[in-house]
């Protein structure tokens, strides 16, 4: 949740060749210095100029000049002295936290959850509520109500929100922000839906696929040391996120990883949904064929992977693990990732036993099996990832104010 990627790109552009160095100007150097200092303050909280000097590799006079310029722009101020400190303490500087706020939203046909943070990423408030129905009008009203509640309870004006990122259970066209058609989301796939949402909230609004947002949250957790990994989610729906070079790959139309409903043709059976056996509805129908009378998919998998599972339940989970491995085989073979993260209500319910079985099965389909782990973030990962991206965009806006 910082500007490292942009700064690294700037450094690569500025440093590699003598020709480029020769074209550098004092104004260019000042902008780069100011942005590096701003980024470190956003990333590390209040810090002294000597400490910043050591972190960024600039002289103390240069850092003091950068801090003065950032103060003049209203982006940085001296931090208040912490209670309990005694003796002589150097001046601490911090980004002005209330200069802008951001919000992350996880919106499903049944529920909306929101979190609001200041520009440093510190969460100020949150709220959630159930949707009476899944229509576009209800979804817009629910997001507006939830955001209003989260802001009001923490004394933040909703007008202070500068970026809102909404994670949704469908693909999103990155060029138009229009949502792809999906079962259970009536009216969400129209071009007017994003505009109406922005008008209702009175601020900039962006949409993104929920599993992409969960993958962003994974980057800050167990997957944080990996440049390339796959996140597979299975619950009410099924989907994947492909992270390459620490960024979710969305594809030209935003449908990368949208595997639910992907079809294959069989001469015997006509068109079949390749991943239809992985979601909760399909699992329950399969359980019924095995003589298992249960309408709780996660609970059923939890029992089927436990010590007291019956023969039918063991057959069910064995077959389910094979289906999951088949679903992973092609993307794993193409991307050759370092890691696969399993998430969603069904895969989480299957736990370590299901993970082990998927790992074993995947070895039959691919010459190399990446490390497979269960997500430790739970359902809040979508909201966390959406908030991270919303805050990053606000922080980028602050960096754009730093000009020569």
C-alpha cells in the first residue's frame, strides 16, 4: 500500500544509462527526492529527518529541503510529541493523515462490507449490512448507506472520500469499468451502473473482481514473498486470480481467471461447464447422488475431511479434490507459479486434509507441483485488498502533487 512500484520504475528510467543521467535536471532530482521521502513517510509513519536520510540514502540537508517542500504543499507536518517521551527528541515528521480518505467495499448479492481509512492506510471505521435483494438499485443504496455509517461513526464526512474501490463477484472490464454479466447480479452489468454508483457516493469509484482483491491481500500475507502465484476460490462461485510480478493479471477484457462457466465440448454430452463441479450448488447435487442429505456445503466438507467421515463422504471429498486439481492443472502448467493459494468457503472448510489431497492429485496432472497453501485471511481478504488498492490510488494522487 505504497508507491514503491512507481518509484522503482522512476529509478530504472533515471539511473541506467549515462545519456539519461546527462538529461536530468535539478527540478527532476527534487521531484524524485520529494517522492522518495513522501513514500517512506507513508510506509513507515512518523520519522525524523536523520532516520529518513539513512532509509533513502540522501543527505540530511537534502531530506530537510524535501520535508520543507512537502510541508509547503500541505502533505507533511511535524508529528505531535508522543506522550511519555522524556529528554531531547528530534522533530518527527508525518504525512497529514486527514488530507484524504479512501474506502474499500466488498459487494455481493447478499451483503456489503466497507472499511474507511486515512491516507496512511489506518482504518478509521467499518460497517456491513445485508441486502434485501440483489438488484442494482438496492446494491447502490446499500453501499451508500454502509459508507455513510462507517464515516459518520468516526466523524469523517463522506465527501472527504477521494477513492472508493468495490470488489464484486464478476469480471470487470478495465477500460470501461463495466461489470460482466453474472447470475444473481441483475442490472449490475449495464454501463450506467458504475456511473450511478459514483453519483450516489459523490466521489471517484472503481470496480474490480473480488478474487483479484483477495490476491492483493495475499501479497501482504503468506504470498508476500512470491512474485508469481495463483489464488483459487470456491464457494457460491468459482474463480481464480493470476498474480505475475506481484500484480494481478486482468487480461484485455478483465476476464482473466473468470473460470466459472468456462465450457468444453463433449461429443457424448454436448457442452459442459468445465468447473461446474467446484461450486457449492454443484457439490450439493453431487452429494445427493452419493446419498448424502445435506444442504450445507462447507459443513459437509468439514465433516467429510474429519475422522468420523463415512464411506460416501470420503468418496465425495476424494472426487472433489480431484476436480480441484484438474481445475488447477492447466493454469499451473502455463504460469508455472511459485505458489497456489486456496480460499473460499468450500476450500477453507476442507482444511488441511483437502489441501493435501489436492496437492497429491495435482502431481498426476503436472510435471511440477507448486507449493499449495490455505489462505489464512478468511472472507475479509476481499475487503482488505480493495482498501489497499483504494489507499494506493489516493497515495498516488498525493505523489502527483509533487512536481518540479
